[in-house]
C-alpha cells in the first residue's frame, strides 16, 4: 500500500511529505498542479478530530506553494451521503428529524432557526468560517452538485460496466477475518464518531440478492436510499430499482439519471482517479483489512488511476471537555477552539506533531501552559535560539505562503489576560487600567493592542471556567481573620503594604510578594533560591494563601501580582486592614 513512511526523527515532517508529494506528482502528471485532498461529511458538527483531515494536507500543500509550485487542495464535501442518524444535542433538532434518515444530507432541513437551506449547508458554513480564520486555502467540491449535475456520469457507467471486477476485489475481504492487532484507543469516547471520517466505513458495499451493483439510487418517491437495484442492462443502461421504505419502484436510464451515487468504497477511489489526487491522509479507521482506503487502492485501477500517498493520522483528544457546553453533544469544533485561542496556536498544535502522533487540545487550565510554551517558542525564534524543527513549526503556525495571519500587536501572557478578564468581569475600562499598570515604562494605550488575544482569554474565562472557580474580590475586609493574625504574620502584611507604592508594576509586585518572606527570615529580598533554605518556599506558600484569603476568600486565585494590580492599590490597602 503506497503510504508515506513516517519517520520518528524530530525534523520537519511537513517538508519530508512535500518532497515525496512533489516527486510523486511529477511522476504521475509532469508539469501539472499538485493535487492534495481532504474529505469532510457535514452530517453534524465538524469537530477538531476531523480538522486533522484538513490540516495535514493543508500544511503539505502550503509547503509546496512556498516552493513556488502550483497546488490544489480539494475539500470534498460529502453532502450527498445519506443522513444516518439524528445527532444528540444539536440545538433545534428533535426526534422528528428521524423521518429524514436515508435522504441525502442536502435534502434534510437545517436545524430550526438556521439561515441555511439544508442540513449540510448549515454544518458546512461553520467549518468554512473556521478554515478562513485559520488561513486554509482550498477548492470546495459539493458531491451533491457533482452527482446531480451528471459530472460523474461516465464514471458511474464505467463502474456499472465493470461491476464484476469491483465485486471480485470486495469479495477478497468479505469473508476474511481481520488479524488480531493492537488498535489505537481513542483519547475520548466521543471521538469514536470523529474517527468515523467521510463516507462511513461500514456502509453498504452494493451487494444484493439480484447481484452486485456499485450504484445506489435515491428513491424517486421518498428520497431515501433504502433502495435495491433489481436489474441493469449494459447496452441500454436501463436500471430498475425498488424502495424497501415506501414500496416505490421505477426503471430509469442511467445515462441520463442523476439521482443516486456510487457506494462509498467505489466512490472514493473513483474520485482519486477523476481528480488526479496525489496526497490524501486517512484516519485510523481506514487502516484495517477491507477498509475503504485499502480496498480503494485496488479499485482505483479500474478507473485508470492510482491511490494517493499519505499517512494514517492519529486521534486528536480534548483536555477539559467535561466543562464544555453539552448543547451540541460530542466533541468541540474548530469554531469552539477559535473562540478561546488564536489561529496561530491552533495551527501550531497540528503542525508540531507528526500525523501519526496523537495530541490534546486544551479547553481547561492547560491552555495557559500551552500559551506559555508558545510564547517561549516565539521568543526563541525571535532571538535565533530555536531548533530547526521548532522554527519550521512556528513558521507554519504564524502564516501561510500567502502571508502572515493577523496577530496580537502586544501578546501579553494569556494567563495574565485571563486573570484580568476574570477579575474585571467585562469592565473594559478597569481591564485597561490594570493592563496599563503592568509595565509603567511602556503603558498600554488601548485594549486593541492586546486583541484578539484578550478577547480569546475573556471567552475562555466566561465559557470554560466553572462559576465556583471564578475570582470574586471581597467587598469588605475579613475583620475576624485580620484580628486572629499573630505578630510575625501581621508584620508580613505590613511589609507588603509598605512596599506597594514603590513596587506598583507587574515585575515590582512579583519581586515584593516573593521577597517579603525572605526579608522576614533575615535574607535579602533579591536572594536567589540557591542562597535560601527550603523553608522559605513553605513560608512563601503560607504567605500567598493568607493574601488570597484576605483578598478573595480562597486558598488560591490568579497570580498574586496580577491580582494586586487588578484590585487596585487603595482597595488592597483597605482589604489588608490598613
């Protein structure tokens, strides 16, 4: 099977694939644009697992473009697939949608309240908008449009003429028992649906009591695909079918009939040949014997084409999915991720891992660590200290061959922005005041300087952080706690208050809050950890917990320097008993 070898080296995987794709394209179609492909089924929300189906060929196509070559990235919208089930939790959809099962996705009404004409267009639109934000350039192909306009007529007639050859390929696998093998376990149970991919691997392959027919009509009466072809004449192309759902039967001429499609295991390789696809990845669900990718590798020759090269890609997991709104059901979509993270970060998560490596996208506190990691990489790239593979992943994240994606002018730490958004609860004037005090030597003039990152951090706070973990600053001092403090503890609070005015900046307050326990223990405020006994760390933790209790009534909260700036000097003094 012509799968691109997946190296375990730490070099740039995208460049290696681009080398092989260009070489293969020149061998197959010299001088013509390189063709890479993805397939997406708008049968429901298109989630972050499916995004790998697009990002893998996108990154390779973009590298080919950077080398000055023409390339087409096709996205086949499998909107002529059957509507298989009513997805759980989709807003505006109830059990009455079950009556549409078996119809083409483009013949199913959109969820209630949608501005789109049908089910497929509704779910396609959200993905198209996300791909635009991510800088993904593609040529979209509606399979409804292709089939119903007769574009594939010759391919359909060819498949019917060679149905015995196709049946012989499929027969090799119908009775084969799959060998026992270790299967990759999905990172989340909900991702089983994401792994299904386009076309549904378990779909009817065209077998029937009247013989094998690789074409399935949609019923002329009820529009469903619960039909059985009962006869076909090669000379006249007359095809007779009966619908098991409504009992309707008719005879049509296939050379002028456009209401049906090839079964999935024939449809996919037909498209490879028709479009001249050189590179297309496939999910792990296509790796088993008899899978559509493996079978397609043999059937594509019947259409005069070759199977694309391309890797099997691994699952994409979600960290913090339990906190996601259950209004949609299933895993989050690219649009959900782009509400809380900049496109550069999301692109980087897909670019830095080889396709066969699984990874997680964070919706919980882990997003702050990911952003810290990204900002460190950004700094290393800027000062020339990053490793070559990291430089390549960074370049693929910040832009495409067409240019850089829009970015935040002053990318302040995400965790700082999230803390400020948390504390200010939507008051932009307060947020600007706090952020303006972070660096008094270079104050922030407007929130636009920290957008869109600030907006993403605010959205994360508002949608992903449970209410009981939000920060609510005390209205009044905790008089009982202040009265109970012993002399050394009261002295630590006094040392902090005495230094507030002089240290009122992010760096200054960081130095102050870490320095108070050092000074109390007889050390210099700027003493390094190597110069201090281990007890100082314990003293610092105790001091921090006290300040959190006095300010927000909890053991923990946002980073103390950010919290102090957010509360404001006057209110801090009042809450600390001055």
